[in-house]
C-alpha cells in the first residue's frame, strides 16, 4: 500500500470516527493526522508541535493534544511510555507488528520483529480461549554504546 492510499484510508477512518463521536471535522485535526502519518518512527507531541509551527501550521497545543487523544481512541496512533521518558507516539494503521528494546542509560529505543512472538501470541490465545487484538512488549537494558562508555 503506497503513502497516498494509506493517507486516504486513515483520513476516512478518522472522518467516520469523528462523525460517530459527534465531533467537528476541522482542517487542523486533519493536518495533525497528515503530519502524524508523515512521521517515521516514534515522536513526542512537543516535537510534533514545534515541527508544525516551523512549517507554518496554525495549530494550538490544546488542539494538538486533544486530537492526539482522538487518534489514540480510534486506533490510528499508539502511545508508549518508555521508562521515565516523556510519552512517545507512533502511527498504528498498516504498520507491521513490532516490539521495542529500550536503553535505560541513554533512552534510545529500537524496534525489532521476531516471528516467534507471534507464535507465542497465537498459542496463548488458544490455550486461554482469548481473542487477542494486539500486544506490546518492551525489553529494558543497556545498549552497546552505553556499555562501551561505562
């Protein structure tokens, strides 16, 4: 799926969600959605706000935070709390399943994918007679760079 079709799909999902919730469809909300889906990897709301301001978007912090809540609620964005760092977000639609490893010294976050985790998920769902919608897995430790500088 290419970027423009993903953008159209997430806009349609968000539009339908906003209508269902009785919220207003504002250009600012859709600009925020577009910017979120233009991001690569993880981002925090403050960096997104500064990026949008630097690109001449007229979006208030309140609108940005409120829109992020809507995007979380409708499943288009995931929120992570990596240790004591500020909350990080990432787009959720049409993104392959992945997990995270976090350095407790420098705070670096890396993504990885191990197909065995999917197998474990299927086994747990079967044994527990549970329909799993998603999972999150974080490993914490010290990255190679921080190990060297010790």
